[in-house]
């Protein structure tokens, strides 16, 4: 199929917060344009996007996957569901044999094995690394384990059954696997190339880290007992962030294959995945120290463009850090985009690509010139989904 890319840009202001910490507990930062910027890593926001799919019921659970080392226990629960008479130990043994038949490596973690020497039950084996499998893949592996129930070890000594196990782990990918990919170093043939690239969110301005000194009082202190029961510091910053992601529609379609439902055309699962991604990218939020700072915000502006060339980030508009004026950093950032985007698109001949805008507040009004304005997130998602489906239906 033809190559299509969806660029998603967002400006989002967050108050004092520590959304994504480094190894010292301070907010992550980066130097860009010669000055320190607030940064939220792509990993943090991708995790927020994946959990938003499930928490907000954007997709059916059957269309989602799970990433875990505890894959043997997860599969054993499915095997037991097919045969409730099965004991826990036997279910775990069959699950472990089935997982290893795919080529994935499992072991009993040493720490847990040592604890078992003290008389606790033998722990379940775990994968040596995080494994990303879809609900449909787990169901297929459980069914395969059921076929070999009489002699699971002998069943998977048959080369054809091993190939079936590996095939079950590499077909009918969930939407989140199709979007974010899967990498297994020692069995590269079941790797999945990610359809989406999520950039690290950067502040459009210089951002300095500050520290909050806090104390906590012991509720049971007597009048003569002065002083705090606990003291400490927590680092934070605040920022107007530029967020960006690029979604390869063609790669997403390849990863999904015929999709997860047999009764629908191929374009439907792709459209559903695109709409879920755009919605979740815009509305999700990493929750690092959210109980401390309550940084519950949504983007002030979203710009989505459907391209037939290659993805284009607008981060260079902020290489020269914006300075706050009476409208704060947001208005200055919107002014930058309004001036930068048309020049860039004209210079590279891509003015004809369809774009959609969702914006909030008076400081973003100039951005309306950059695309078709939509009233709300639902309308934006539907417009993008419709355009993607129309492109997919076009003949090669």
C-alpha cells in the first residue's frame, strides 16, 4: 500500500510537577537551543497512552496486549480457564513448556527460588525479559497447550508444533503491539516494527528545576513535642511542552494484518487503531508524583496532519526558546508555530496535506489558520479517522 504518515503535535502547559524523574529524583531535562528545557521521555508518555486505552475503554480488551515477565502465570490462568480441573502446578508446567516452545526463555528468579527453600511453594518461572503478547496470542497458545495436554513435553518435541507455537505468538497482534512494536533480542523473527514514533516532550522555553522543602507533623505529638515528624525536599519544574508523534499508517496496517475481527474489512481495524491512538495521545498524562502536584491538564492546542511523504516535527520552531509575554509562554509558542509552519510547508511543497486543529482559549486563535478547525476531541478524532480510511480505500 502507499505510504502515509500522521503527524500529531500538541502544546500542553503543566504547572509545578515532576512528571518524569531521573535517577536522582529530579524532573528529566535536556539542553536544546543552548538552554535547559523540561523534558518528559517518550517512554513515560507511551506508557500513559497504553494504559489510557484500557482505563478509558477506547478499545476492546481483546484488541490489547500485556507486557510482562510473568508470562507463564498469565498463560497458566488461561490454560486453567479451559480446564478448571487442572491443578496449579500442572497448569504452570504446561504454560512454561508452551512459552519455551515459542523460543522465549524462562527461568525461576534466583531471589524467589531462594525464598522457596524456606518452605514456601515453588515459584513460577518468569521470562528473562519483558514480553509483549496480545490477548489473542495468549488464547491461541492456551489452546495449543490444551492439544498437547496428554504429553506436553513430547507434543512440543514435534517440530511442527513448535512452529505452530511460534506462529501463534506472531499473528493477530494487538493494537498496542502494532503501534509500539515488540523487540525480543534472541528471537528476532517475532519482532514487530513500531508503527508510531513518540518524541520526548520538550518545553518551548528555558525551564529551571526548583526544590520544595516540606515538613510533616506527627498527629500524635504532645504540646511539649515540637518539630516535624518528617522533613524532605522534592524537585519540580513547570513548562509549556511541545509534544509530537508520527504514526506510519502503512506500517500499522501491515502489523495488524487482517485485524482482530473476521467480519470486517481491513480498513476498519486500522481506522479504529488510529482513532484510539490520536485520542489517547492527546488526552493521556503520565502520573509521576501526581498525588503531590495534581498536574491534571490537557493540551491547549492540537494539530494533526496526514502526509504522503515523510513525518515532519515542528520542534525547530522552538530552537530559539520563547520568552514569556503578557500571554505567557503559550501565546508566544502559538505565534511561533503560526509563523514557522506555513514557511516550512511552502519551502518543501507540502501545503496540500490535510490538517486539523483543536484549540482552547484566546491565546491559540492564530493557529486556526493552520488547518480545518474542529470543535472538540471527538470531532477531531472522527475527522482524522475518516480521512485515513478514505486513503486506505484508494487503489494502489
